[in-house]
């Protein structure tokens, strides 16, 4: 099946829903369902506004993969809530959000919306792999700028970045990236790597901020070109830049694998087509009654039916 594929960075969206919808939105038993209902409203609006033919809710089966931590131990370290002896780290999330995640998963499954998470990988990697395999245009919906690295005008790949809810989105293409950051999609990962990202525990190269990183990429083409320039006494680098880049070699050697999203995740075979009718109508009805999903679910089902 061809046509526009929409990939949801699901955790990014339900976090936004959780903080954007008041926790007074509750199930009949008093449990908060603001993230569940907010996410259903988001999906309804996205489908109405952008009319994808295919849609996948991409999940974090592993929000902090060990293979990334092995390369850069500080990766997302500050977000770890509890370290289990011999077990996986738990991400620090609001305590009224965690119980809503299994409800979100059950509702998406009963509705028949494709939901994919792969053990050992983040949702970003699932998105990167679907994008790499896509035959037609792709809309990636995320509040995470890391995925700007996938933007590719030639292949029709853009990022829909929520500015306010999902009603106001920044349609991020190469022109937007060049205007804001001075790079295209391919250059964005190198820019992020050089500048670092405290929110992901990526140190970056000391003294190289976003603007300097963009100038170096414009001058030398890519990360490999910049590191080659460190060896070239004729290259236009200040003594300080040369010294700092040289000192950052151990980081620069491993960071690309951490910063760049994987494009070779072993994806399961799933039907990506938007469902017109629920996969499990009785199950969905029971979930709606149990969790008080009301108008949010009905609106989405009406939109899908159209």
C-alpha cells in the first residue's frame, strides 16, 4: 500500500496530552485518563487535518537502550528514577501517567491502529526504520527535535512538530531547518552531536555551540570533514576549536551511533492501513465504559469511519 504514512512518536504525544489536559479528566472510578483522552483527541485531529492512508503509533520498548549507554554512559542518565540490580532502568514519569500507558496500548490495539515497539530500541529507531523503508511520503509527528535528522524533501519526509496541542504544528522541511539551524536533515544529527543535548545527557564538544557547529558544518561539509580539518594546519579553525575538537575525539568516535536513529530495526509484519472499523468492537466498548473515554473515542472512531 502506498500513500502518506504518518508515524507517531507516541510517548512524546501522550506526555504532551498528560500535561495539556487537566487531571480532572477521570474514569468512573476516579483514575485520571487525561493522557488517554488527550492522545485520542490528538490522533483524531491529526487524521482529520493530514489524511494519512497509513498510521503507526511507535512505542519505546526500551527508552534507554543498553547499547547506547555502553557507548555514552551519561545517555539519559539523569532521567533514571530507579536502578534495579541486574534489571532495566525505569524512566522517571509522573505517577499518574504510568498507569495510563497500558490503557493507551489496549485502546489502540482494540481500535486496530498499528502499534509497534521493538525490544532494545527507542521509538525514534522504529520511526527511523519505517522511514527508511517507506515507498511514499512520510509525516513524523513528534515533540522531539532529534527526529529532524530524518527530514528529506526529495523523499517527501517531514516532521510535524507540535507548537500548541496538535492543532498548531510546525511543518518542518529542509527550508525550515536551513533557516533555523543552517543545515539540512542529514546535517542535523552532526549539529546535535557537536552542540550536545543536556536533556539526553549528551555532552557535545566543549565550546562548540549551535551557531559554531552550523558554521563548521557549512565550512567542512560534515562531521568527518570537520575532524579531517583538525589534522590540516591550513584549515580555517581557531586554535581553541582545533584543541577542543582534538580533545573530543573519544566522544566524536562513538557519538554518531548514539545520536543517529537506527534504520535497521527488525520490525514486525503489521498492517499499517488506517482502520475504518475497530478490530475488536466489543473490547473497545468495554474499555470505553471502564475508562470513561466518551467523546474522545467516539470522535476518533467517526473520523476513522469517514
